[in-house]
C-alpha cells in the first residue's frame, strides 16, 4: 500500500506562481532598464492628442530633453535636465524641485519675502544665464533696497496663461509665496492651436477614462510598451502612412491660416482656433487672481514687452496686453506695464530698443531687458507686498 503523500500547504502551492511572477518581473525590469540606458524611444504613429507639437512631443516621451509630460500642465521642466549651453555655459540644470534657479528650502527664513514668478519663456529666462534673468535680478534689487526676499522662477518655455494657472495649483502654491508675479506675453496664447486649444488639451489629459487612457499612460511611461508598439507598427505600415498623411493635412491647414494668425478676426473670419482665445485669456486672469488671493498672497500682473513692429504685423497682441491692463484696473491687482516701460525707453529716454532684446529676437528680453524688467517689478512689489 503506497505511503500517502502529505497535502501541499497553500504556501507551497503558490510558490511556483510567485517564482514565475518574480522571474517575469526581473526580465521585464531588465528590458526596461536596457531600453532606457540605450536611449530607445518610439513616438506613436498617430497620437490621440498633440500635447505641444510633433517635435517637442517626441522629446517629452523620450525623457531626455528640458521638459517632461505633466498632467494638466501638459509639460513642465524636468528636474536635473541640463539647459542649453548657449544659455547656461556653466552647466546649469533644472533644480530638483523642477524650476529654474538655486534649490530652496520649503520653509523660508523668518522675515523673508517669498516671490514666485510665473510665466512663459521670458520668465524662464530663454537665452540668458539664470543670474541675468529678471527673477534673479528682482531678488538682488529688493535685497539692495533692504528687503530680504527670495524669488522662485516657475516660468516654463512655451507656456500659456492657462498652463500657468495649472502650474500654480500643482507646483507653486505649496511653496506658499507672499507674492505671485504673472508674466505672460500673449505670444503663445495667440498662436494657432495644434490639434486642439489648450483648454481642451488640459481637460482631455486631466480626466482620462477607459482603456485608451490606460494604454496612453503605459505608452508614455514604459519603453517596453513602446518597443512592442514599434514591432506592431512594423507589421502595420498602412497605419504609419495614414498618420503621415494626417500630419501633412494638418501642416497644410496651418500653412493656409499662418498669414492670419496675428489678425484679430482669425477665429471668426478664418475658422482658426488659437491656443488661448482672448475670452479665455480674460477669464484666466480672473481665475488666477481668485486662486492667489484665496491663498493669502498678492498677485502682480506683468504686461510683457515686444520689439517695435511685432504688433504691427500681429495687432491682436495689443488686445491681449490691453486685457491685462484692463483687468488690473478693474480688480485692483498690482500691475507692472513692461510693454509701456520698454516703449518709454525708446520714446522718452531715446534708447535703442533693440538693445533690450536678444539679437534677432522679437519677444525675448536680453540681459539689459531683464535688468529693466527687474527694476520696474521691484518698485511695484515693494508697494504691493503684504505686511505679515
């Protein structure tokens, strides 16, 4: 009579499954690591949504550029990302908290005024070292006037006001600034929307649902999934061809509308959609002020300058700038009209306005321009700052 075998315990019955799962995890983890170290990345043949544009979207997925994907913000600076050498020859990188400038302690020193600058590439400091940005110079201006202050530069290249609002909610308010400077030049806002305007992109990425959203997140975060997609696309050349045809049609449509982008009647007369319409821009100013005031901080609005002649070719930009001035007058928000200040440099001080901008650039201030912005802002901040 055979000897009865002992019944396996539940732990022993599950052990092979655990071993198999662990082995799969090791293999997949090794594959993922190898693909990342090898710099592999595969842009989808046809995205469900254009986040920024085709070139920048690919950089976002690969994860080696200046920015990374961000829910609601769409993109944000990537911690540790190196800045272009032309801007920062000393090897500057985005700080660990994800904004430009030195690392800061979450808890500020007693008696120190904390200022957060929020804006687009002009605030980020496109084309200049950090020490020459208006954020860094604003801190120095205030300190030289006897006011202890620290300025955190939360500007992002390519940002619109709507993205700035999302950045305030997601990143800025946790630093509990006393003053929030909002400097949006309106150039990004008035551009032709690629795929969809910003308000729709934010909504689409903020509230994903269903299997497609799960697959989109997996495709965005996993190189192994991207490798599988690359193999599948290799067996489905037609899908790639259709995506290329769609991209060509989109480019042709944008080329047709390009001459009208700067005109006030783009949306009504030419069926074009801006990244942020003038109406959305006005509503955004009100929304940002509500958020900042609810947090007990002071909002300082900035109307950014442009090189003379830009508004002649794109007169709609004047409407965006006027919306900033009008909102400040109606709400009582503090305002630094940098546009008027730069115009005074030419008309009153008889200076050459080209000296205030980067060479060959119509909208980004150079070192002298940042210095002037900082001086003008410092005067407004001193008057507007809360007494705590």
